[in-house]
C-alpha cells in the first residue's frame, strides 16, 4: 500500500493570468480575494516571478499590488540557470519574436517551472500554424512541463470556494 502523501500542485503564473484576474476581480472591489492570493503566495502555493511582475506596467491597482508583494519579499527572482535554460528553450522552440522581444518572459516561466516540477498557469492557446512561433502550451507539452489554462483549476487548488470569496 502506497502511503505517500500526494504532491501539492504549485503554480507559476503567466502575466496574462494576473491581468485577467485584475480585470474580472478588481482589487478595489475584492480586497479579500487579493489578500488570499498574497497569503497563498506567502505559503508557496503559487509562484510570482520577478519577470512576470515586471511586465505589469502603469500605475494601477495591480502594479501597486505587485509592488507590495515585492516589498514583502514574495516575488521570486529567476536564476542564471533559469535564464540559460530559457535561451536553450527558445533556441530549440522559437518563442520570442525577434522584432518585438515579445514572449521572453514565457521562456523564463517555462524554464522555472521545468526546473522545479511546477505547473504553468497561462491563458495562452497552442499555436495555430506550424510556421507560427511556439506558445507556452506547445513547449510545455513537448518538455512535459505541467500546464493549465483554466483559472478555475488554480482557484480550486488554492482553496477558493463560493463560501469563502
């Protein structure tokens, strides 16, 4: 009989998830939700990387929230190993648009999740055409990095129910 405790799913969030939450669950209208997210961040149930937080621009509530998480020491930096692996990933599976630099952060998110056996949470869809740049779900599938695109799965894993938010 296997008595091993099931491994808890830990998520690394893509920028589009944070932006989506802030649009549909504005911080100014639901501070409880955002406080709970910070609590789960503190417990290590999900990971907010410095490169993801840096993509949040402007002076709005989400930027302020990210700044507070940084002050609280809850935003994790990517390592040189993560950077090196991200370069390898992009060299093998072209993700970054050379003209705009878009999707650099995606390679870091995947590299970090791969190194630590975490789940990437992103709303990105797979690429449509073979000639398109690779997308997060494409590369996660190839590298066997856990991937989830449904925020509901993340929220349930964090313990959210209609009773507590």
